[in-house]
C-alpha cells in the first residue's frame, strides 16, 4: 500500500522527535504531505528536511498545544502551506510522575493540559474543516496508561484515560462525516521521553541505568521497548482509505502487555 496517502495532508503535533518524528516520516513515505509542530523550531527543521527527502512537501511551524491562540491559527497556516488537513495525529504529550501523597497540583494541571486539553483543543480547531470536506482521520497517541493504572502516575494516567474517552465520543459524533477517530496505545517506546523517565528513575532509586531499562523492558512480555516506527506503522494503517471501517478503537502496541 505504498503511496496510499498520496494527495492527503497530515498534521503531526510533537513532530520533532520520538514517536511524532517516526509518524511524520512514515506518513510521508506512504505519500502524504506532512506538517509538523512543536514548541521549538530547531528540532522540527531536520524532520521537515527528512520528509522532503522522501519527495513529499513538508511544513514546520512552532505551536504549543497548550496555547489556544497558537492552536487556533494552525489550520490556517497549514492550509496556506500545504492545503487543508486530512489527517490529524495528536502526538504531543508529556509524562511526569509523583507519588500521590503530596502530589503537586501544578503537575496535575500540566498533565491534563497537554495530554487531554491539548488534544481537545487541536481537534476543535481541525474538525470543522474535516466536516466541511466530509473526510478525515484523527489518530491520537494515547498509551496503555489509557487502560490501566500504575503507581506514581496518577495525573498522566488520568489524562490518558481522558483522551481515550474523548476519542470514543468524537468517533461517534463524527462518524456521519466519514471521519474516523482512533487511539494508539503504546507500551514503553524507545524515545527521548523514555530516556528522561529512565534518568528520573535512576535519580529516584539510585539503581543503575541498565537495571532500570531491564525493569521497564520486562513489563513488555517481549522483553523490549517498542520502536517508534512500530507505532508509526499503525498510524499509517489507520490513515488509509482501507481503514474507513475502523473507528472508536484503541489499538495497543505493547508486545502483548495488555490482552484487551
Ligand atoms: P518525546 O518527549 O520524545 O517527544 C515529544 C514531542 O512533543 C516533541 O516533539 C516535543 O517537542 C513535543 N511537545 C512537547 N510538549 C509540547 C507542547 N506543549 N506542544 C507541542 N508540542 C509539544 O515523546 P514521545 O515521542 O515518547 O511521546 C509521544 C506521545 O506518545 C506522547 O503523547 C506520549 O504520552 C505517548 N506515549 C509515549 C510512550 C513512551 O514510552 N515514550 C508510551 C505511550 C505513549 P518540543 O519539546 O519542542 O515541544
């Protein structure tokens, strides 16, 4: 199905590294023109260049998904550069942890703001154009934390459960317009976010880095971290015409960590 996305325009939030970067490149390789955003321009330029190297058009713009004004401008700036957004990948996110006793209120607010309200905000800006054109794909990078609880991540877990609720509600509401809305739920993925989480765990526990990596890898029955490209492959599948019957789903990419 190479080139199945030819003629489509995709927007990937948080497209400068990790999963977002892999998704941007995979969508381009499948034929889409790709817009990417993040808070810092420096990381976006090399990804835009890599998209152009596939022969597709690319557009990089600074946008913080927690800033409503910047988000509201996104559809217009992407439209001027590449055309209307057909495929939205809500990937920008953050993960911080804290035990619940003494949980900082600002950490709670930060996690909900970026992982849940940020997705709501970008969807709200992009969906009217999709409804007008009666076609769209919304793919949110959620988490296995959208389905299960774990210690020390109350805020992240609540935000990721919330984004799955948003996904399901939008899927039902937007079904009449040929817009599908799905979530991808990865386990631990080998990205800069996981590097930062590992560094935190090293600092907190005093355990060596290789032991922490072994512990988090062992949470996956395949004994490894997921590669960003594995998540990207599912996003490409969901973005295609052949996936028009798949909506309101939460697809795990976790090596079988969860069995539902
Ligand atoms: P990374 O931290 O490696 O990359 C995050 C990306 O998002 C960067 O491009 C970053 O760029 C951007 N970003 C961060 N904050 C904002 C913001 N406020 N507005 C716009 N862009 C922002 O993360 P991952 O690739 O690991 O994770 C991507 C998504 O996948 C997240 O939603 C995460 O929760 C989810 N996920 C990750 C897992 C993992 O193990 N890594 C597992 C399950 C889910 P900049 O800093 O310049 O803004």
